[in-house]
C-alpha cells in the first residue's frame, strides 16, 4: 500500500513524496447515536484505513488524487480560497480540513500534492471519510510543523465535516480514528471528551464486520432528522429538569419524566439516547470484569433499541443481525455507525467464523437479493508516518 501511493505520487507529480502516511477506519462496538446527545461511545480504530503519499508544492495549490476514484483525476484547489464544490466529490473532505485549519489560525501557506488510497470498503459505515479527514490534518500537521495534537485534530476535522461538508455528525468517528490504539477500544464521554483506553481481550473470538452493501442515500438527511428530534426532546425536558444533555439522565430519571416530551416519536428517540448511554457504561464495566457474555447481550439490546426506538436499522441490517444472533459461537451482534445501511459488528468465536459467514451470507442473499461482504478485522493504532 505504502509503495503503491509513493509510486503513484512519483508518476503523477514527477518527484518523490516527502513521506507516506496512514490513518485508520473505525468500528463502534457500542454507544450508537449517543455522541451528539452528550453520552458515551466505545469505538476502536481498525488496521484497515487510508494511505497517502504527500509533499508540499510552491504553487499554493492543493493537488488531490485518490486511487479509489481514478476517473476523477487530479483535483486542484487554491489553498487561499477553498470552497465546497460538488463536482470535487471526495476531495471536498481534504479541502474542508485545510480550510478549517486555516480558519483556526494554523499556517498552511504553501500547496500540497497528495495521493490517497483507502482499503476501507466504500460507504460501509466504517468512516472512510473521517479517515481521510484525520489523515489530511495529520499530513498538514507534519509537513508544516503545526502544533496540533490528536484531540485537536479530532475536533477540527469534526468541524470540517459539520461546517464544510454539512453533515451534522458528532465527534465519535474523528476521535476514534485520531486516538486509536492497537488492541484497545476508547471509552469516550462525549460531553467532556474524557476518555479511557480499555483493552479488548476477546477470549478466542474475533470482530467480524458484515457490510450490507445497501447504498445509502437518504441517510444523511435522516441522520440530521434524528439529531433534531433528540434536540427537541431535550428542550422539552429542560423546561423542568436541570440537565444539559440526554446523557445526563439515568433510565429511572428518564422514566419519571418522559411524559414532559409530549410526543411519542421524540419520546422513543430520547429513550434510546438515554438507555444506550447507560448500556455503554454497563458494557464497558462488564468487559473490565471479564464478562464478555454480558457485553454481547448489551450489544444485542443496543440493536433492538436502534431498530425499535431509534428506527435507523432497516431490513438489510436487521436481516444480518437477526441471522447472526441465530448462529453458534456469536457473543453479540448489532448494527454499527449511523445505520440506514452500512455495516454490522459481531463478536464471533474463531472456530465458528467460517460457518457464521456462510450461513449469514446465504440468509442475507436469499432475503435481500444481493450479497453482503464480511471482514474479520483487527484493532489498530491511530495516524502514523510510515
Ligand atoms: C455517524 C456519525 C457519528 C455518530 C454515529 C452514530 O457515524 O458520524 O458521529 O453519531 O453515526 O453513532
């Protein structure tokens, strides 16, 4: 991969790159749709991700090329005037990041040539876009010697996604990618950004990702809609309760006050946010106590809540998860990421993985009419110079 981006760089730009770089993708184990509700999340970085070869240029231009989108060619944009342009497609992510760095006073006063190559399946919900964003900030930080730590990178790249791209995401993806640590998941309180690394010891099991291959479309607008529903539920609760976020509530406090919301749909959305946050806290506790079974049960409960109360799963993800639950050696299974398509995450006993993939794959194909893809993944580190 490293050689591939370096040699493409040489071919396109006729010189050697300064360095090759990597940033991971991520998978969230539990704590879904809690990060914009002041709750906890528990994601980890993966060993798959985005590679890049990069160097500065004296022309004041960003020249961006992706080996995943070769037909789009080299996309150029002046560093002094970076604006969103639909036709620039994926390149809006790096453009947005550089623009955001500059908005915050970081000196990026020369151009950059960058070749990207990602081995995260596209639109899979494993955060290929956040991976590009964090990677770009990391490259700029390295090439321009910026005083940028990884937490700052996660905040700035989230801002780029919110303001430049217009997706109102929380901080989970960018944080998980920037702060990734091999064989650990990150227990993050999104209200304070306090975090703790928890070792993931899976006792003869592995993390298996099933990609639904459902094309997302409406996803982003539904995402913003859920966020809005939670904000409205919170506003109604705050008329009576001294809380800042839905993450401030226990299940009992929520049950005692849910009538204040006054709308059954928003009540269910808020219920998910509150219960999922508490589930995430319990799940991490269970893992610390070596209770992988309980961790798996909480993953399953998370899916049920995302299906019934938050309504972000859909037939594809439900088919994958409900068939996963039926298989031997499955500790837990749930949708992961935003939902509406994308992936599921399952913890599966190693000696059952082949049967798991065959059975779930067949059930999915016969119900949905096209195939799912499966990946056995490892937990990796955050961004690096290679
Ligand atoms: C997407 C967003 C994250 C988070 C998840 C749902 O991945 O980018 O911020 O909200 O959905 O948990």
